[in-house]
C-alpha cells in the first residue's frame, strides 16, 4: 500500500483503479511517481485486472509537479528524477491492458502527461488540461513534448506548450486530447463501465495495443511485418477459436471471451 497511490480492484468486473490521493491538488512529488510505478506494476501482475482506470478522485486529477521540490534541483538530480518519471509513465503507456484516465478538475503539467500516457482520456465537464511549464521557464519533462504532438498534431502541440495555456473539455475534445466528456459526478462510473467492456474483450485487445503502440515507432514496412506476426498469434488464442465459432453459429458480436 502506497501513502498516496494505491490499486483498487473490482474483481467481478475485472477493473482496476490506480487512485491518486494526495490532497489538496494531487501534486506529483517524486514519491507519487514512484508509487504510481508500483501500483501500475501491481495492476499488470494482477489476475483480476483486465482494464485499468487512473483517477485522482472527484475534485482534481493532478495539478502538476510538486514545485516545492524544484528550488534544490541540479542538472544531475533532475536527470535522475526524470528517469523516475519516464519509467513510471512508460510502464503505464505499455501496460498490456486498456487504460483510461478519468480526469476531474485539473490535469496540468505532469498530470496532463500522466493522462496522455493512458489509451483514453475521459474528462468531467469541469476539467482543464495543459502543459504550463513554460510559465516557470521550463519545458514538459515527463513526455509532454512527445505525446502531445502524437495526439493533437505538431502545430497545436507547439501552440499549447509555447503558451502554457489550459484547454477546456470543448477544445480538448475537438483537438483530440479528450476522448469523451461526462458530468463530473458520473465520470468515474462511466470510465469504469467502459473499462469493464474492454476487460470482457478477447486477448486480441492486448495484441492490438502492442501493434499500435510499438508499430507507430517503426518504419511502415517493419510495422506491417510486426502486425502480420501478431495477427498470426491471434489464431493461437482460445478467444479466436471462440470468436470464430460464435460468428459462424450466431453471427457477429455474440461471443463471450475468457481473455486467453
């Protein structure tokens, strides 16, 4: 059990929640990043977690780094702490299951980078997202300059990073930073419901995520070969046997999978 981050598991629906709880604003101190890594690894290793929700509670997702840690930073200490941040978010981004960030309130700086490391971002109507580091004379240091352009495009990412301004959910959904918007009091339940649907899906979901995540980092010809390999691997799964048989007998969308 972490002091600020813990994994909660709904075994019946096979949904895990990585819950950040560091009042009042869920400031992301180094300890929080370390506990995020531990909780994410616990979710990956947990037999009853088929999909994962990352949530900061009903008031705020994460309002950014703990700025009180910055005055004593040196080049060397910043490199070392940056490795903690990147290791934590890389683990989350490459988690085999589907991941959903449920964003209430602010997701700024490292909080926005945390949300972008998930497969999807569900946001409350009051949510605000952004990379305000430039206003401190800094740049994003936990993937913001790399993941943001991949979501919203190069020019828009430059505008957001260069200005440091916040984005509301209307603009966020329009530019592709936000995937779905819900009333604040419904957000977490909606994220869990969506996660449960993914958790009930076939093992092929994990292979599809690998194909997309890893393939986008490869030249196209190499990525196509990788896709072909993973496509072939699908036929060795129980779920493919189940899905094909169900389609032939009952038509599409009727199969019940076991995740193997």
